[in-house]
């Protein structure tokens, strides 16, 4: 997922990740050649102020395939199931400061100095990121398996959308998603900048001497990542570390994407970053307008019907019974949305090709397509159990006051 500036979304490859890009260049902290080249070529820089600059962000979507991701990790040649000598994990830099965190959950404040003697895994995330949600089962399992052997997992929550700055929202997500390890709240992007990070999700692996030894951007490479943890624990003198790898039973939004069938990319709804908007007359930015949908939509195009305001970062429904239609090709369809007013709820009805979704309904509604928006989060609306083809998704919001931010697919 992205931050202010330019965001990179992986939608069809095995390594889903989002990256930040701005016009000013910075010197990267990670010193491996491939990563340094990535920074130079994309001219990326962490944001100065997400809270202030979020509405002006631009987006660049770009696939990060396994081939590209491997270019950033040329030092690792060990096949899955084997373990390498420590000399094959280079030192990429010192573990940066965590002092810029604006708060902590599940832990008192942690420091890079105080963590010396432990192997540390730092995971950058934001709670509506579908790529992070699909990575979470592994991070959760590693924390459970290796914490007694000297591993400290730290989730750095660096928000994308404005509502993700709300500590109550993050606290709820931490509880509902069973994130039991320490979480640094990075509302000012200070920790993000300290790491020179550009991705959600991102993993940084530090040894017991406080040195970054490995990194991974996006989904996938779970066996490799766990072998890095095992190797660093062994270097630190942990006697109880086996070479067995965790097995996870990921369900709901945490289940891996159906990459082979995925033909739809993440898309935002606000006029600053949306693509393929098909309502006749186009976008009317920043003011209420009664939109209509075309008779047909082609793949990956979408439209509004009813009285909506399309703002830079989201769409807001002004009167009841507004609709969103989207033509997509994927097993899963998710929508980041929430009530505009705290404590409010918005009822909705979903149709798939004009009919209730039945067995294709997602976790956040029933087979008749009925559900209620009560929180600002990602809603899984469609999960198809059968052969994947182009389908038309329609959601009718039966009450006003909903805000929708982005569609993601899996």
C-alpha cells in the first residue's frame, strides 16, 4: 500500500507490496546494491507529514513480481528448507531508532539500544492493507513460536488513510486481528523515515547486535523469512531453535490471493487517484453531484449512481440508496469504507451480476448480500468459490453518510 507521494501496488505477482514515491531524493539506509538502485530509479522519499499532505498524494501502480523481488535479495541463494551460513546474510546497517513513535500498544516504549541481545523483526503495516493482512498469519505465528527463544516482533503501524491515525481504530484492529506483539504507533512517519522505508508491508530483520541483516518487501517469501529468523537466533546462541517451519491456516481476508485468476488491480475512489471511472460526464470533483452508471461496464471500470461527493481521497454518499458498480475479475473483492460519523451505521445490499451473491458472499455480509457498515476498515464483500470470470459487483448503500476509499482484490 502507499504513503503520500506515489504508491506501488502489486496485484498479480506473488509479492504484493506498496511503495512511496516523491520528487525529492534521499540517501537510502539499506546499502545493498539492488535496493539502492530501486531507490535511485524510482526517486523515492518518505513523506514529511502524512497528516497534512495526504490529500495531495499521487499514485503509481507497479507490479513487484518475484523476479524483481529476488533482485533485491541476491545474497540469498538457499533453496527452501535449507539453512545458510551467517556469511550469506550481509550487514545492511544499524537498527534505526524507534523514538519517533507517537505511542505504543501491547508494550512500553522499546528502544534500539534496549533491544540489543534480542533478534528483532520489524514489520511495517497499516490495518486496511490487504497485502499486510495476507502476511499477518505468518508474522503472528513467528511471534508465537520464537518469542521464548529471543525474538522480538515489533509492528510499526504507519497509517495510509486519515481514519488510520485514530488510535481507537488501531487499538480495535490490534484486538480484532489478534496482534499480540508490541506495536509502535507511527502517525508522524518518523519511524518510517528512520528506516528509509517505502513499503507496506515491509519486514526488517535485525540480529542480536542491533544490525539489519535482511529485509523483505511485500507478500511471500515466508519460508525464507523464517529461515532468516532461525539463523539469527542460532547466531545469538539460542539452543532451542529447530529448522521446522510454521504452518498457518489463513482464512477470511488473511487467506492468500488467487494469483492465477487475479486480473483486477487495486483502485482508489477519490478523484486524485482513481482510474477507469465510467459514469457519464466523468468526475465532478469536490462537490455533490447526482451520478449515473452506464448501461454496461468493461473490466476494471467502475461507476456511481445517486448523490455522491467525490473528494480527493474518498467518495461520500449524501442521500440514501446510492450505488457503486464495479466490473472485476478476481476471486475476492474488498472495499475499504466506513461511516462518516463515529457511531453511525450504514446498511447495504450487494448484487453479483444482478443477483444475490449466494455462496460467493464475503465474510462481511450474508448470502442475500445484506450487511452493515459500522467501522472504518476493509470489508470483504465477495469471495467466489467457483471458476473465476468477469463479474459485475453492485453495492447499494441504503443509508447516507458512508465514505469509501479503495477497492482491493485477491
